[in-house]
């Protein structure tokens, strides 16, 4: 898939909507000095080409009862089982992220659990049956940084 070339208007729009996802299109239009229709069309284009992947409300895990955040490195017994492992991980609601990475792990996941006992239960009853050789778990005490990509560092047209 080829990279979409962002222009200055795209960058300005992305900065505004990433700072405040609920900003009205007309307010974006005023800030960008274009029409509301132009903003609507441009945002739709950014969605269609996959630059914008959607919008969502972000829940605070602790406030809804998930006190434990853990990162788990998975080591598969059989590396050919990637696809079936990923399919099974999709069915585990506590798994909120899944990555293929370089380094020691075959798969790296992020889990939210109600508490440490719930995390242990997830590992034993939901992860181990996936055909894992072993797991390595890191518990996050507190999220120090959570942000979007640095929009002021986006590549410019050359």
C-alpha cells in the first residue's frame, strides 16, 4: 500500500481533530480558512485512504473496574500457529492490543484485568491453551505517556 501524501491543509486538519476529536467541522473550517464542505470532503478523503482510522470514546480502565494493565510476551510452541493464535486472541476481550514484534517474543499483547488474580486466571485459562511454550508478563503500575503520533513531525512533500 502506498503512502498518502499529506498537504498543509491535511496536516492542519489532523492537528485540530487530534487535539479535540469533538471539534465541529465548522470550527475546523474557520481555523483553516476554508469552507465547512471542504473540511467535510477532506476528512472523508482522509478516512477513505486510511489516514484516519475512525473515532472513539476512550474509557479509563480503572474507572470501569480494570485495575491491572499487563504486557505479555508470548512464545509459541509451533511458530506456524501464528494465525490460529491471533484468531484465538481476538476472542479474548481482555486482550486490547496484539503486536508482531522483533526481539524475543513471537507475539506481544496488552491485557486489562480486574486485578492480579483475574490476570493470572486469563494467563492460565485463556492464554496457555493457545499452544504457548511460555509467557513473560510485565505489569504496568501507571501509564506515564499516552499520545498520538507527533503531527508536527509528519513528513512534508519533497
